[in-house]
């Protein structure tokens, strides 16, 4: 009887040791599998080359030959900008059978991530974009540009100007249909002639120049100067102090229909006292510019007289 009890006790002990060993083996196997998965996840994807991308994305790769990014790659012996320069290394995507979660997809990226990708190469050209009105409003590079489906050869724009700008700036669009306007709709002037959409230190993304009036005087050269006698308003407020830059119902795109009313903002006492006979039996206020013809500046007369 005693021998039977000892045998049973030994059997229980052996069974316990065996169970512990099996549990440890199972736990070790799970831990090894987890470690293997962690190593796989930690292993960075590798570049596979544009030719590999073409096996699934043949149409995209074929059309990429005329893309400026593709030409840049050729300039660097084929090692420049290709699919993976923007979309990231593609080995994990390929090994996953085209798993879209293992490649950089711009449709699922945040505005900041999109901009960071593009500015990785273009930061030197557009250093002010992140603090520009467009950047702060979440308008990304791909809001205006399309790498694979551009409508213009220049700058890969989604649409040509001004239609592209008017998609957001609907408040400005009617100005170019006014009787007097800059010929933007006619194609003689574009929005980017005056504005740098990627950001400047000026309001409204105006291009930055040493003399801020240069934005206007590069076309309106007769007002450029320098003059011996300069109109202070031109140097202070600049052209927009008197003119509406997009369009106006007034001749010369003036801010006000009456020239004298416009001048009265600064010269009220002088202008109100200037009355000339304009017809038989009638006195009317003569336009200031009928005498002060060189209103932007003069080399002869301090009062800008003709």
C-alpha cells in the first residue's frame, strides 16, 4: 500500500514537470514568433526601382517619361526622382501583394505630411510656404499641382491660370469683369505676375521687391521714376493708395469715381478751393490732374504741374 502511494506521488510530480516544460515551450514559441514579427516590422522597406513599379502601374510609369521629375532623374544617371522618391521604398508594398497600407499614399496623408514630402526637395525654392496664407489654411501642394494628371506643362498645375485661382478666390473673380481691369481673363496678365502663391513677407502673398511699387512699374514704366520731386503718396501707400489692382468701374482703375474726391483725402483744403470756369455761365470743380499732370512725380515742378 505504501509503495502504491509513493508511485502515485512520483507520477504526479513527473506530470507536473512535464506540464511545466510544455507550458514553457509553448510560451517560448509565442515569444519567438512575437520577436520575429517585431524584427520584420522594424526592418525598413527597401527601394525596388521604377521597373518593379511598372509591373502593376504601367500606365502611370509610361506617362511619367515626359514629367519634369523624370527628366531630373535622367540628369542624375537615373538615380534622381522616381516613384519611390515620393511614395517611399516599395519592397514591403510589393511583398505584401500590393498592400496599400505599406506604401506612401497621398490620398490618405494629412496636409502637413503632403507638404513635408514635397518640401523635402522644394524647400529651397519655397521657403515661406508653411507660414503663407495657403499653408496655414491647409491648402496643400496637391491642391494646385498634380504630378501625374497635370493640365499644364509649366509647374504641373491642375488647371491653367486664372481658373485655378478662381476656384477658391471667387470674391476676386468679378473684379476682372469690371469696365476697367487688368487683362487677366484675356491672358495678358496672370495672377502669379503679382502674387507669389508660395508665400512672401507681404500681405496677400504679393511678390517681394526692394521697391514694392516695382510690381506695378515693371509694366507701367512711365510711372517708375526716380523723380526729382516725388509724390509722397506713391512712396508711402504705393500704387494701391489710388488704384484698385484687380479692376474698377472707374477709369485708370481709380479707387473713386471723382479724381478730386480721391485727392481730397490728403489735399482737402487745397482741392476744395480750386474752382475753374468750365463752361458758359457755370462753375465746376476742375479735375486736379488737369493741372497736376505729372501726379506720380516730376523732374521739373514740385507741384507736379505740367
